[in-house]
C-alpha cells in the first residue's frame, strides 16, 4: 500500500487524526532547571465568579471562564 501512496498528491494522502484529549499529560508543567513555579488553582482566583479583573503594569485585564471551561484574557 505504501507504493501506491507515493504517487498520490500530498492533499490526497491519508492522514492520521489524533484526539489530544486521550494523550497523556504531564502531572506538573515543565519548569526551568533549578526554578520552582507557583501553581494557583483558577477556582482560588475566580471563587464563584466567571470573570475577574487583573491590574498589571497600570493596565486592567479581564480574564473570563468560557462556557467550555477555557480561559480568555483580554486587555
């Protein structure tokens, strides 16, 4: 079957589909050697709200939890 695929244009070749929800995820995010980073749970920041304001370097940012449970940060 590989011999037949070589003659096909790139767009017609079969592609593998992966679902990253099934991939193993590291238990902790990678950190630079010798440097520990703090992990803050989003529920500690948001409490019962789905939106918070963050002041950073004189600007106000809005962080929101979407209906799908993702985070969005806007200036």
